[in-house]
DNA sequence: TTCCAGAGTATTGTATACAATTAAATTGCC
DNA sequence: GGCAATTTAATTGTATACAATACTCTGGAA
């Protein structure tokens, strides 16, 4: 009997995404070094530059992160002067994340820096569009399958 | 003057990859729950099932991880009975990662489990191939740009 | 032989992630 | 109005990642 082998293409796809994600992370970290921002911190700032103030929960929905990740991340952003965490008066459960003046002032600098670095990537809009739509497919498949914790059940049904 | 905006497509591409990577991670974690393996642990096992024994360095090259990540990961795999870490006799600097009997025995079970779960993804080989080749492009771009720490220099040259 | 540059691994420190739990505040329902 | 269920953040515990450093070992040069 031949060796049982896993579906290698899927493996490789997953690993490629995993590796690309790490590389992007490093790329942004280098690009944003002058500002001392990590990639997760940067995307949090991006959302806030659009829509601040937001609650931790609202920010988490946009970034697909929970309070276990965001609370310490936001504390670090606060310590570095980018945001202020303010307990809401109308609903004391909520913490509103406000931008500081520094954040407003540095926004265009950060945008410009990222813009410059991204041009180094040299991907066409078509290439990007195509990848994005495929990634959306993958993500929604993964959502359907795993978000509802159906994996075990479905596999067990097969057995 | 209009607001300066970053190159949103690139942002979205990066975020899509970042989010997809996290979802894949969770997907594998659920699928492998019966074995108690995380995704990074699983890909380490995959490589070892192909080629054990390997040194930490060799494993790290395949997985694109350094000893700072691998050492604790491998210690956990050892504690759970999947591998043995054996200091090489011919070169005392090296640590050889061997598979345990349990690992050999469970290999096909793990493969089968992943095979079952992956069929739930429902992507065609063509779709997967196309994504992979695009991801390889992105990764090599990121390698070229950032691996050699050229980002700052190149941007500064533009200024 | 001795010394030293480099290789290989481990450790330390910082920053994510996320499941699970806790704690506080609010809402809904009687 | 009073209390249970829900919502929202924070906390705890585990597991990656990775830069920077430390430490040991090896092989070659003086």
C-alpha cells in the first residue's frame, strides 16, 4: 500500500499564507520603525484615523481581534502617546479609544512612509485584486467551516 | 488639499493575508485538537515525518523559523511525546530532532484527519495553484525588499 | 598548541494571538 | 424596583514570533 499522504496542495497554500503573513509583518515593522509601530498597532491606528473614537469592541470587530489582544496593545499605544483610553460616561462598561494630538499630527507622515514603501512591492492593481478576491474566498470558507466549530462534528459524521 | 490616503489596495491585501493566516491557524488547531497539536507544531511534524532526524537549524530553514521559536516549540513536542531532542555526538553544538515511536504510529491518523478536514475547504486545484504562485511572487518581493534591510535606505534615497 | 572567528543552540525580552475566566455595568423581564 | 441574563473589558494562561544576546563547540590560523 502506498504511503498515506495529506493533501499537499492545501498544505502548501496554508504555509504560503502563513509565511507571507510573517514577511508582511516584518516588512511593515521595518517600514514603520521610525514611528515605533508594529503592524497590528499600525492597522489599529489606520482604523482609528478613519473613525476615532471607537470602543474596544468596535475596533476588535474591524481588526478581528478580541480584548485579550487589544487591551495590552492599546495600553502600549497609549504609553507611546498615540491614543487615550477613556471609560465612557454613558456606559461605564465601554472604553473609548481616542486619538491624541500627536496621532493626528503624524498621520500624514505615516501614510506617506507606507506609500513610499509599498511602491517597492511592485504589484499591479490587477494582481492585487485577483489575490484579494481569492483570499476572501478562502476566508469565507474557513469561516463557514470553523467559526461554527463544525469541523469535529462533520468529520465525525463521515466516520 | 484632499486627505492624504495610503495605498488602500496594498493595505487590504496585507490585511487579507494576515486575517487568512489567523483563520487557517484556528482551522488547523480545531482539526488537530484530538492530537493536541497547534499549526506550527503540526508543520514541524510534517517536515520531520518526511526527513527526521533533522537539526534545529535544518528544521528552521524549512519552516522559516529561528531557534528562539523552535527551541520552546520542540520542548513542548518532546514533553507531549512526539519527538526526542538529542545532542549530536559528532558535533556537540547540534541538537538532532528524532521522531518517537508514537509519532511514527500516529502519522497516518493525523494525515487522515487533515485530509478529511481539508475536503471541507472546497477549493479547486486550479484556484489553489493560482493563489500559491501569486503568494510566491509576493513573498519573493518582500524578501528582495526587506530581507536585506533595504527599506529604509531605498526610501531615504527617494527623499 | 593555543587562540579565535564562526556556527549552532538556548535564553531573554517584547509583542502578538486567543481561549477561558472574571468583574463590572446594563438591560430586560417580572 | 429587583434580579437574572447579557454585554463589555480586563485578566490569566498558553503558545507563537523574533531581535538581541549568551554560551558552547568546532575548525583553522598563528
